C-alpha cells in the first residue's frame, strides 16, 4: 500500500516542488486549501474542518461527493474491465449514448462522441462545424469560456484564459448580451445587429458556426438575454453555419427549470457539448450532434484514447439515474430559488454588491466600488472570497475582472443548508466592513 503524507506542510512542499508551473497556477486562496474527504454537499480539509461546497469542484460534482450509487457503478466496471478502446465494442458506452440521446429534443437524429474534457469537446465541435459547412469563420462571445486547449482557448473571450501565443484564426468575438455589463444593456436587438455587422465586415460572409453558453460560467454566471440565442441562431444559419451550445456548466438539470439550459430559449442546436457534472468527478465529456453534422467526420480518422471508456460511462449512466431518482433537477429549482432570495436580501444590506443573478444552482454576486459606475471591486471580492473560507463556505472568484462570487453547488444541496449559507455569507460582508 502506498504511503500518503497528509501533513499540511508536506503536501504544500511536495506540490510546489514537483508540479509544473502550468499546474501550480490555478490556486485561488492566499493559503492553499487542502481537502481530504467529501460526502454529498460537504467537504472536509486535512484538519477535519467541514465546509459547505458551493463550487462542486468547478461544477464537476453534480449529484454529490462520493455518491454511493455512482461509486458502486464505477467499482463494478473496474472489477470487470477498466478500459476498452473504441477499436472494440462494449455495451456500457453504447447504452449511455442511447440514454443521453433520450434527453435531447425529440424529432432529431442525435449521435454521441465521448471524450475526456469540455475543452476536447469544444475542439471537436469546432472541427465538426468547419468540416460539415466547409466554411472557416466562427463566432463566439466576449465573456465566454470553453477551455484551455488551442481550439477551446481561441473560442474563449476572456483575456485571463488566453495565452500570449498565436491562437487559431477565423474566430471572431461579438458583444456579450449581458444585462448588467453589456455594451447595449438589456436590449437584445443591438446585440443581434452586431452579429450581422461582424458577418458582413469581419468574415467572408459565410460562417462555420457559433458557440454560446446559455449561462456563462467562468464569465460570471451571465444568463443570455431572452430572445438572443434564437436570434443568433437564425442569423448564423442564414450565413451557412451550425449552432453550437456549450452545456458544460449549465447542463444536467442545474438550472432547475430544464435538463438542458438551451431548452429555456426555445431553440434546437446542431451540436451540444457537455462535460464536468456528466461524470460526477470522473473524467468524461461528450459531443452530441445531429447525425448529418457528425457524419462530416465519417471519412477521416478522429480518436480519443480514453473516449467512451466504460468505467467513465458507467459513472455517467449512474449520474443520469441519480438525477432522476432523487429529483435533483427539481431540488435545484427549489433550493436555488431560496438561495437567490438570500442573495437578494444580502444585496439590499451591502452597497458593495452591484448585482445578483442566476437560475437554479448557477448563482452569482457581482461586487462593485460604486453601483452607479459599476467599477469592479476586485480587491473586495478577493477579501470576501478569503473570508468565505473562514466561514465554512467554498465558492469561486469569476468574471473578466475577478469581481464575481460564483456559486454552483452539488445538486443535492438542501434547504437545510441555506440557513448556514445565509448566516455565513452575511458574516463575510459584515467583516468586510
């Protein structure tokens, strides 16, 4: 049995010595936070202190830490056959593909490609769109986040996630339809007109497609304005492109009202990418596409070594079952609504809070120096973030200015947790002064 040293100083020292700089960079707290155990919506650090998890390990934990049903499915598959390459056939990934397709809009012929991460899925969606349309130009949103690989990073519209190297060409970023910070406020038509201008002036006039998060995640929990996605899709298709929806953070019932967040916008995409909560912490992602679009890659080799891994897909099947059996989408709606009420109450007490927004269990507070100028309160956000840890909450700093506190807890969080959440959050802002 391997020895694991759980002393705090040793954990920090070993990571600092042996991790690459690129792996060490994503450390949000001033003092590293070390977790030893998780159960449901709770986490415990190496000293035994308990936290209410409002981050879900970056939205990866959907049905709860160490869920017994997911663990059992993974264990059973590992004991039988941990991995089976797609060179060979295995029933578990095929069953999971069938079950995922059943969650998609009826009346369309959907197919699935499994892989390991949301960034890989974004890359494949871009390749699929360009291959199908034979066009190059692609639209994405300022404020959107789609991953860190070259393709996904090129689609991302936040400078903090874009490295100082040449990224992929042929991608244009259009104005973010953000009701709070958008250049056109909460009026949809000007944002749609910018799509038209961009197609006319910054592309060949033909598009491969456009990618949209129905609710932007790392961008700061920014819901798309009603009517925007439908209007954007209409214009993209008129220019020959396909419509891609990124449900990596917003999918699997998280918004409460719908299993997929795009359903609330009365649209049917051509390609949907999904990851994070799909496997409840097991590396897994998928691109679900209309068959005619996916068939564009039928005559060219495309392979993910661990794509359709049966152990990961067993976890994915269990996640779908747990969401249904434990009514977690409805729980997201009910508990999320109460948490949003708490955030509104806190906003009324503290002028540093400029905006509160979200749907279901995708929620955010945006901090500002002044509510009229909306100058981002980056330092204050960092301070509240540190205080929230002391008060037993785990959340994240997000948004282009790192001025947003993002809350995306496991879907099993309960109404009983909301009182602790409310008290702890209020203490953070009281201590901020």
